[in-house]
């Protein structure tokens, strides 16, 4: 790994806020002399050589695309990414190449990446016998054969930047080193991997307890119970005060839930309501725009983190809360009404602007809540994360709900030191609910989110026995998943990753975005509603069907099942 500095880097960058950064310099063979840097009217630009045939991956969680080769992408924070343009809940300015290298750009700006721009100083000429393209297909085919290209990165505003070059034999080797740069993966408690149910936001104390008792009486192995916005007196923005109307005795509630064997998780977001006990204390450390009538605390400032964390520890945790769902920190204003987030023009006391704070908010929010938990182990949820975030025990989720996009998120998150859950909420049919739950069982966090469901959502589809069976399968997988998380912590190897990550030299894997590796030796190929069968690619070696023990050779297979295709590497 090699760090290089170009120009004058900005102060507010991801590495400045990474509390577990571990940079160890090693020699690299990458052609550093071929990197071009210049300051221009829009900020600064980097150019990297790109050889013919290189395949590019990364830029954090990408729900719309896996292979970035030939694409123009922007690492912009956006809760509603609807096109393969780089927008993401969790953009990370880190890309990897099948040529054996990865490059991390240490910036909190919305950087613009162009993966395969023909080099302007080396115009391509026709080779002997080659004709100028006369049709659309010929023109595009010739453009794809250009021999000289570059990867271009434009960083707005900045006059310089640090980059880190990482090399490895596979993409897994490279991303593992990137994860260790930020301190390795999180130390996740085994209970955090258990099935998790979030209750309806309209529930009061007795309804939550009725749900908890029902799940125990019907032998559902739910280990974590989540409360949605209704637990607070104010939610948009937040008070961080228990609602006496809906929850007259929160201590009794959490005591009874923990006696039943549940861990408890609370929903919130960072925008702070005027009625909150910490509003006045936080105001001097907040941005100059409000969101939902609440202030936006600058959590990069230690005083703000202390005020926020101390209040939660002393007034919210009740000694038994051990998880949080940190919502709405992912730039919802691009699709929704502008009042749903703060503008890029916002100024914060630390000197960050709105663009930088959008990129850093998820990370700073996770740090603050971990401080409130004061060493308690957790596996919580967050709506935004960014660069150098591997060490945080938080899983990303989304208000979007396309099942294929959710599966694709499982293949892309691992390229950026991120965890992702394709949570299931409701469904249009019994088949769809079970197909979604199958994906959730084989993911970092097994989450059923009933936040808007007046009753347990599987009851509408008469599939209680099948749901229980799938959740019991998840419980049996926990020891294997815990071992994979331990490898993530100690070696940086993601517990869930794309096929191309391990099989980097296998061209068949380059665009497979609906299969992934799970717990190192398992290959999972989820199916969506309406599919009676699907094609599954098994890379080199022998594989065993997880459910039937049938042995399959490598290659493409047509799989027909009502379950989920899962194979174990032999």
C-alpha cells in the first residue's frame, strides 16, 4: 500500500475522522509515474492509466450496477438512487481493478469518475484493413477496442488530495487491505446476527409486548426487537424523549422484553427538535439550515458528540438498549421535498460545507452512538456510510424496495467496507414474501421490518410455518456467519462479496450481480417472485448443493426450486 499526496489536500476528509486508521506503507509496482494531476477551474483532476480489458468495481454500495467499466459515475449521497450513475446511500471513493490494484481517493467531495475515457493526447487511428464505422453497431464496436484510455477523477473545489494505492492477486485481497486500513471489520456479537423484527411505528407499549409474547408463544426465533419512531414524543425532527402517552413505563417495557430474551433497538435520526432537552446545548454546534424544524448538529465537533451521546446514555438507554437504527442521514432531498435534508450550501461550525457533511454524517453519527453505548456490543443499522467505515458495527438499509436491486446491493457493498441488508417489509404475494425472506436469511443482518404493518406481515400470506422454518435456518447459520465476521475483523475479508471478488481471473464472473459468496465457502443465488427457475454459475472446482448434498461441477446450471439455490465449495 502506498500513500501519495497531490497538491494541497483539504482538511475535512474521511481519514481525518477515522479513529482506527492503520496505514502501513509497502512498496507497490503500480506505475506511479503515469499518474497525472492538475488543478483546474473546477477543483483538481487525477488521471490513471487504464489497460485494455481491465474491469472496474467499487464506489461503495451500488444498487443499480456492479461492473463500472466504461461508466461515468459521481459519488453523491442520495437515498433514492434510480440510475447507475454513482448516487448511493453509501458512496465510497474507492475503486478496484481486475488488473490487480485498487485506489482510494481520500475526499468527502462528490467526486466524478470516468472509467475508460480515451486518452486525449493519443488519438486513435484506423489500423490497416479497418474501415470507418458505417453503422451504430460498428461505431460502438470500434470505440470499445480503443487501446489507450485513462481513468479520470475530478474532485470539486479541492486543490489537492491524498490517494492510497493497494495491490493484490484478487479483488478480495485488495478490499481486505482497504478494510484493514480503517482498522478491520467490526467485532459483532453473535446475538446481533439473529433474526430481527421491527414493530409497527403506531404500536404502544402493550401492543409491543403483545407482539413479543406472540413471537415467543409461536416459537419464532426472533432475537432482536426494534421500536420505530413512535417511541419518542417528537420524531420529525426528534426529541430523544420517551413518549409518556404511548410508553408510560419504558423501564418496565425494556425489563420485560429482556426477560423474554430480546435485545432492543430504537429508531431515530440526528435532526433535533426544539423540545429536545439537548436542543439549546447543541444549537451553537449546528449548521445554519434546519431540517423538519430541527437543528443539524455538527458531530465532527467533540462538544456536540458529548452532548448527544451523554443524553442518550443517561436518558434513553435505560441500561438495556443495545442497538439503534440511524435513519434519514442519506440526503433524501434529491427526490423528496427539499425540507427533508440540508442543502449543499449549508455551513457548519467545523468549517465543513453541506457536501462534505452529507458524505461524513453517517460515519460521525455512528461514532456518536457508539460513544453513547459505551462499549456495549451491537449490530445496528444506518442509512448512510462512506469511506473507511469497515470497523463500524452497522448495516445499511433502504426505503427503496426493488428485490433485484436489493440482491445487487449484496454483491457491491463488500467492495467498500460496507454491510447491507435486503430487509423484507411486505409483499404482493406469498411467493414474493418468501423469496424476499430467503435473501434476508443469507445476508449480514436478518431483518423483517414491519414499521408500517399493523400486524406481522406474513400473516397476510398464510405462510407462518415457512417463515418460522426460514428463520430457524438463519439461526443454524449464525456460527458460520460469526466466524466470517471474525475474519472480517481480523483480516478485512468481507463476509458477503461478489463472485468476481474471489474469482478475479474468471471472465464469467465479471457481470454476475445476482449471485454472491456468503461465509467464505457458500455461494447464494437468490430468486425473485415470478421465477420458477434460474441460471446459476459455479466457478472453478466442485460444489455441493447445501440442501440436497448433490455434487455439481463448475459452469452454468439451470436450477428449479421453490427454495433458494445455495451451494458449498468443496
